[in-house]
C-alpha cells in the first residue's frame, strides 16, 4: 500500500522572487547616498562628491538605477496583487497583509525617521487596487494612463510647466551663499528662526563640522 501525498496548492514563483530581490538591491543602491549624505542624492557637488570616482559613481547610479528600480518593483507589486487575490478566500488575508504593510511604513517614517519610506504608500495603494482586480487588462491600462496624467498635470501636481517657468513662478533649487550662511549662523546664535529650511541648516552644520576636523 502506497501513501499518496497531495501536491501543494500554492508555491513561490522563483523567477518573481529573483527579480524582486534584484529590484530591492537596486533600491538599496539608490538609497545609500540619501541615507549617508542626504542632499547629495540630487546634487553631488554639495558634499564634495563631484570629482573622480565619486562623480562617476553618482552618474552611473542615477542613469541606471534611479527610477528604473522603483518602476520594476511597482510592476512586481502589481503582479503580486493579482497572484494573491486570485487565490480562493484570500480577501481577509489580503487586507490584513496590507494593513500591516501600512503599519510598518508608519513605523519606518515616524519612528526610524526615514523620509524615503514607500511601504506606507504601497499598502495604501493595495487597498484601492483590490477593487480593480477583476478588470480586463485594457481597462486597467486605461485607468493607469488616466491616473498618471492626473498625477502629473492635475490640480495637486507640483510639476512646473513651461509657462510658469517663464513667468518666474517656478525657480530652480538654490543653496545659500557664504554670506547667507553667515547670516543664518548669526540668527541661530541669537535664538531667532533661520529663514533657510532645515535641509540647508543641516548643510551649514556639516560644513562647520568639516572645518573643525580640518583644524
């Protein structure tokens, strides 16, 4: 008499896990600069990374990883939603899973103080994606294009247009000059609030620390 062993009803898809791991690795490479050097994520000249191998590293990361890994991870997230919701009786587990994802995102942003958290947005988006799980692919594509256009050009968009740039309503990012840094330091010593945002005040503190180390 032989014992019959039933095959598992679900198993991991190794190819998706491999691609997901590659995307996570790419996101880590992107965030290394943001975690360690802050403002240098957008401009390598701020923290002295504008020469030699530092500049080339910043250039390669921004050309090959910036944006592409987030897009790849978002595609995999959508595939995971389809696979998870296609299982029978998965509704309760689906919502519990994404509520936990929102909780981890809030912990990451407000307790660990990581400004680049995206777990919260993934979890919140997944709650709304549940209503679209049975739509045909063409309808999903139409919704995606509509929402993408609305996010870029809608009333809540902060993306500058050519007309606003010509009228001077949208200005490029500007960092404080040495004289403005001196005035900011004077205001800080007098107890008054500096006109520069916290990001620029952090740059001022970093420059002072470098001066102390040089001495």
